[in-house]
């Protein structure tokens, strides 16, 4: 995988969550960018990013064929398993959001699911796993 672009701006508080010199927001954005590249290589089409709905937010809405997937991206620097940072409450909100947007999807979905993509930044480079 290619590395996300570096930002020279620094935020010491958020350095534990991402590559050195990245603020919390840009670390999350870089993690989502990396996840999108990974998904495209795996044959998915990105339908929407940062989709905000009354019931919550979907980081990435992707599809392969007529199967749609709401993807939560978790980016961390010093955490062995970022996917463990997704709470049951957060999963419930994502499910409600996916159900809310389901009626407007075209082509109509044959399947819906929620995935979590974890992005680790152990040495300033990103690696994603589903």
C-alpha cells in the first residue's frame, strides 16, 4: 500500500493516534483515504464518504455488485487492535444509518453489512486490515 501524504503541522495530543505530525482530524482523513484505496483494489465502488444522517454517520459507503457495505474506519498509532475501539452503541448507530439510506440506494441492495477497517500507524506509515 502507498503511504498517505504527510502533513508538517504537529499536534502532540493526537500523535498517539496517527503518524507523527498529524492532527486527529487529518489522521482520521488519512486513514479513510487509505481504506478507500484498499477497498478500490479489492473491487469495491465508493458510493459515499462521511455520510451524515439523522441517525448517525457512515465513514465509507461502498458496494461490490449489489451488496452494500457501511464501513467504520478506526485509525490508531499505538493500539494493537484499533477495531476494538468500535463500541456496540456506535455499531447500532451505523446500522440505523444504513437502514435509513437503504431506500435510496441504486441499484437496490441484495445485501447490507457493516465492516470495520483498522488502520495502524506504528512507524508513521499506514497499514489497513479488514
